[in-house]
C-alpha cells in the first residue's frame, strides 16, 4: 500500500490551522490556506491535507534557513506567493529582489486583486534604482529597440479592469486573455499608448510580449467588447 493509499484511508480531524481556511464555495467546502489548497474538500481528505501542511511547513523552514528563496516562495500556493515575498524582501539582495519578483509576476494569475501591494513592491524607494533587473539583458535590449511610444493592449472580462498593470504589445494575446474563460463575463480588449520610458518592465518569459506599466501612465485608452 502506498503512502497515498494510507493517507486516503486514515481518518483524523483537520489540523486547527487549516480549519481557519475551510470555507464554503460553489464547489462545496474548500481549503485555501497559504500552503495547502484542497478543492473541493471532504473529511476523507483531512489526513492528506494535514500531511501536506506539515511537509510544506518543514520545507519552508528549511528553505528560509538556507536562503533558498525560490523554493521558499513556490512552496506557497500561487495567490499567496507575493505575500510570502514581503516576508523575505528585507533579506534579499537587489538582484534577488527583482529577479524573484519578476518570476512571481510571470507566474501570478491575480495581479489585479493585489494591485496595490504589487505597486508598492515595484516602487520601493530603496530598490527603485535597480528595477531594470526585473528584466533580462535580452528583454532590456528589446525594450530599448522599440519606439518612444508604444501601443499596448489588455484583455479582460470584468468591467473596470482595463485599469490594470499587465498589458501586451500583441492584440491577439490580449484577445485570448479576454476569452480564456470561455467567454464568461464581458470579454473586452483595451488599447492605449504609453511612453517607453514609463514602462516598468518588458517580460517575454511566457511569449506574451508583456508590458508592465502603472495604469496612470497609459493614455488614449479605448475599450472594445468582443
């Protein structure tokens, strides 16, 4: 019998820490703890969730003690990684600060929900002079080769979310983002212009020609419904 089989057969109460993150949803009960997601969750999964929590807690302690910051961050569930970053930010060199923040940005799926936190991290006064390190050398050179003013696009499906920080140089990419949930909501694409000098970062890690910019620096915004 495998360890997984053993955990599935074991019956035990849910860890008290996880109980605080057990909530009802459209899918039924779910756990959304910074280290453990169980969606949907049932009492039969308690042992498995408890074991994952203990394993990840041990992993985080080990990673922090050994300054293995990438491992520390990615042991957390995706929506909580930026918050984990804030706990270790003071210990990071400028290079680690910006490269890890770029990794989290590219991996994140909920930038808009935590936009104020991202803004504060991206505009940290003590780190600001080396913010270019958020990009690779190739990305910096590619951005520098663009004209002084860029046309950028942003796909979304919730009214008002054209005021985000994540845009793209590719209109098709924006359209795909607007439609990625099967057309739910109101799929829309915003277009606008921005000065290259105002671009926080140009990221090509996912092949999306992503432009990171504060929305106040995007002008001539036009929104079209798909």
